[in-house]
């Protein structure tokens, strides 16, 4: 049992160290020697858990996706109104990207996955499915027009968020990502919200951002 716990701890240390190395240098410029140094383990220990750099990168992506997907699942389980949930999810993902190294590294590796022998598409596809569920709830609630092409909108939101966080990272280390998301939603909401609900929902993104900031200040 003690040996198993030590193995689990070592694997977690490798993932953390690899996340730091990949986040700093990118997938192509990071060697397994650099990963083992960052993780504080021998190369033998690293190869015991991961037989290649790609296997290690995929493990980081899986850990990131599990954590991020949990945010969307929680909103679904709490039955948060669809449009609010969609916006809240974007800010929660932004927080994870800003504050959690494994999430940040996992998203970077997903973007760099063209270098992998097997394409990594599941995180994008899963987020599109979650976005679709939020949008369908928003339509049922009467906030969004039933004529909306839900799959197309979900794919667009996933791509838009990816672009916004990437540019924010390049220009400001994601320090302004919440503001950039608020601007994104200010541009997108007029194309989503039905006219009868516009006065009520036009400031929804800014309201969600303020509520999250206030809650964070109390923690």
C-alpha cells in the first residue's frame, strides 16, 4: 500500500513538473531530461510511468480536461439558467487558466497537438457538447431564439474562447482575460438574446464578472 501511494505521488510530481516545463518552453522545445529535472525524479522513474513525451503530454491534457469539464458539469447539475451558465463557464475556465498550471499547460498542449501522432480533439468536442446543452436550456427558458443553429453556435463559442484566451496570454499573461471575455460577450449577446429579454440580459456578462470578483474577494 505504501509503495502504491509512493508511485501515485511520483506520477503526480512528474505531471506537475512536466506541466511547468511544457508551459514554459512548449511541447517541441521540451526534452524528457528537462521534465525529469523539473519534477525532481530520475529518468528511470519518469519512463516507468510514461513511455514517451507524447504520453506524458496526453496525461496532462487529460488531467486538465477532467478539471475543466468538472466546472461545466457542476453548472449543469446546479441547473443554472443556460445563458448564465454558458457565460459563467467561460469565466471559470479563465480563472483556471490564470491560476492553475496544469490547466494552463494542458490547454497549451491541446493547441500544440498537431505535433502528436494521434490528434487530440476530445476536449474541444466535449466543450461543444456542454455549450450545446447550455444553449438548449437558454432556448427553453425563452432567452435565446429557437431558430439558433445550436451546434454551430457551440463550435463558434469554443473557438472564440480559445482565441480570446490565447491573445490575452500572449499580450498580457492572461492578466486581462476577464475583461477580454466581457468584451467578447458584449459583442456576441446581441446575436443570441431575443428582443423581449434584451433589457434584462444585455449586461449579463458584466454582472457575472462582478459577482465572481465579489465572491473571490470574500474567499
